[in-house]
C-alpha cells in the first residue's frame, strides 16, 4: 500500500552542523505534511507543517521543503544542537480524512 | 497547541489481565481522539479513532473486542486492553486534533505484559 517512508534510518552530525532529514511519500492525494520529533519514551512533538500548495516553509531553525514532482519532503535543521537528538518522523494526511500516516523515522544523533 | 495527558505513564501487568489507559485533553474539548501504538524502533500505527458519544472506528487488523475504547466526555477517552498478552506490550499514544490539520500527542503509556 501507499505509505510515507524515510531514506535513512540514522543520521549522525556534529554540533553546529546543518542537518537534512529526508522523506519520500507515494500518495499524490496527500495535501498536508507534518514533521514530528520524538524523544525516547515520549510522545511525538510537532515541529513544522506544510500544505501541498506550498514548496517551502520556515520556522525557528527549521525549514521544510516539499517537492511534489518527485513526492519528496525534507526537514532542514540549522546549527544542530545536542538537544535536537531524537527520532524524526514525517507524516502525511490525505485529503479525505484526518488520520495521519507516519513514516518510519530517522534517528538523529548530535555529538558535541 | 493542545495539551494532552495520559495515565498511567507506564504499567506492568500479568498475562490475561486487563489494563485501562486514560487520555485527557486538558485545554480543548475533543470530539475526536486518536489512539496509536508504537513498537520498539518502529513508527506510530493508528489503531482507532475515538468519537465522543459514539462507537470508535477501528483500523483494519485491530480487534475491537480486545482494545475497548470509551469516549464518554469531551475531555476523556479510555483504551482498555483486555486479556493482555506479551505481544500487546507496546507504547500506546493518544492524540487530539483541535483543528482539521493539527494533531497533538500525549506523552504515551508504556505497557509491559509479563
């Protein structure tokens, strides 16, 4: 079936580097995408979202890019900090309902 | 965003017993809540959609008689795992959707069945 997936299960960076986490989706009907951060033993925390009629959205230290042509979503974290270490999930929402479909997650490890 | 709490945060039970997990929306009246399950190192999988005052909608493959959902008020939904077995050990997370495109999650409940 169609689902959201991530290219890399793990990503290791040095403190201060910029991080890029990627996600590929296959459902062209999806109209809304969200990135979540999940720390160990906790629920997912909202980071940033983007609608399908946009290709870029910026937040504080984070940017989400959407390429509908190749069905690709990415999360860019500027000046990565040790506190950014967590598992990052992308999720998509279909136009017809409100349930989210989650990707497999990328574990980001930031070393000092 | 919405503030969501869950109780308990973790529970250990014997095989064959039932466990109830509570999900509370603290600052938002939620007509709909969602229940997810997450196995170690895996993603979140939607189990069911809880609707206030009516029956829950279960995802394919989720046994409604095993995972009982009650959404009796606009601030509380409960998930009861009946006759729990070790394979039910997981991280159970609920969420609320204050607006159509938003979803905020609770802190999760770690269930371990011995």
